[in-house]
C-alpha cells in the first residue's frame, strides 16, 4: 500500500524547494518586457555556487520522491 502521507509530505517539500529556486531566479535575473520570460542576454553574472545549491536541493528531493514511487508502485527504475 502506498504511504500517501509520506508521499504527500515529500511532494510538498519538492514544491517548496522548486518555489525557492524560482524565487532566486526571479530575484537575480531581469525579465523581458513581457514580464514573463527571463532576459538572459542582459543579466548579471549569477553565483554558480548558489545556483548549484538550489538545484541540488531540488534534484535531491525529486530523486527521494522518485524512490518512494518506484518502490511503492513497482515502477521499473531506469
């Protein structure tokens, strides 16, 4: 049986981490005139260490959640 509470908790963490990562990008990369797309052509240099820290948290949490789902749902891990 799928432990719904555990999966819901880990999914909530993933969403929070994703929100933090996107917030970091919003704070550090200007938007184009449409105010939707990031303007990568005229952006300041980003701190690679900060980008890595945000991405690592997001990736770790996604892999952790994937592990629960693979185990509980019997999905073949690739």
